[in-house]
C-alpha cells in the first residue's frame, strides 16, 4: 500500500505539471505573441476551458499526500512554507486575472496578474522540489529556472498547436527561442540526477525544439509533455528513497487501514476524473481563431 500510494501521488504531481505547465506558459507568453486585444484574447482562450480543471490535479496531489503520508506533507509544507504561500498567491492572482479580464474596461492589471501569477508557481515549484533533493540556494535557483523555462517552452508549443495565423507563427518562434534556453538549463538541472529518465527528458526537450522548427506542433507538444513526465519521474525516483531528510516512506505513511480506505476511494473516483478531463480536452480540441469578437 505504501508503494502504491507513492506511485499515485507521483502520478498526480506529474499530471499537474504537464497540464498546468502549458497553462503557465500560455499565461506568460500571451502578451508577447499578441499584437492587439483580439489576438491576446485568442491566446488566452486556448486555456480558458481547462485551466481551472488543471488546478484540480494540485488539490488532489496535496490532498493525497496529506491523507497517505501526513509526516511527508507536514515536513514539506513546513520547510517550504514561504514558497508554497507565494505559489498560492500566484494562483489566486492568475485566476482573478483570467476571470476578470473580460469584465473590466482596462485589462492591463489583469494581464499583469496573469503573467506574474503564471511565472511565480512555474519557478517556485521547481525550487521546492530541487530543495528537497539538494542542499543550497543554488540548487533551488537552478531547479526554479528549469521549471520556468520548460513551462515557457511547453506553453509556446501549445499555443502553436492551438492557434492560427500570426499568433501561431509567433508562438512557434517563441518555442524555438525557449528551446534554445531550456536545453542548457535542463542539462544543469537534470544531469546531476544521472538517471535514465533524466537523460531521456533532456533528449525530449531537444527533440521538441527540432519538431517545432519543422512545424510538427502535435509531435512537439508530445515531446515537451514527455520531457515533463520523465523529469518528474526522475525526481520522484530520488524522493522514493528519501522523501525528506531523516524520513523514510514507511515512517511518513499513514496506518494500513487508512491506506486501504484511500485505495477504495481512489479506485472509485479517479476513473471519473480522468474520463471527464479527457472529454473536456476532446470537446475543445479545435484551434482558436482570431476574430474581432474572440
């Protein structure tokens, strides 16, 4: 049960980073790939139907940690209290910006909130998980730079996949530039792990940059998503041995009865969540076109 719930939590965090990763990237890039209000609305509409659903993965991951590994949950969020609070502030500010942007006369403050509220979590989650694995502020800085760069690349590829015309062309250009920055940062962040998933993750980021240059947005998005999956897998492979200094998984876990009850709840609820989210992405699968009323 302990190993099973560790895998479930790793899966939930992976889903969160893949899905919110392009949300964060689009939020940071929307003003840069747009030249007028209609283009910016179209860029943000690519995540409009899904961004709040993507945040559910974070709530579920944190809730699962609290229920299955309370000592790990308490230690993690106590040790990184300030970064986690700033993540929550960023998510709140971003949510307010996305919801209120079409309801105010001057959306400038909303746009600023979306950019800042996307960049803060993108950077800070990398810092937190790097801080779990390595000592020192430099490791946290490199980890944050890595997740920030990957989110920008992931979001740029998603924009190129989901838009048309000038926005698509600018997003593709942004993706190639982001790829050139992300690859060396990934080498600095992941090479110290030295595992196969970490090495393949770096290769996937290079492949994504080459694919977007060849205008294969779908394959490029699969490559960036795969890179995030592999990087998260590499991190959780390390955390499996030592989730916190001086703490093993067995010591952090809840009682067997609690884990057993959680397993039944998960078996019932998780398939419905996956089916619903898959249906949402299928419904909104088409590209967003720029129109005066977009």
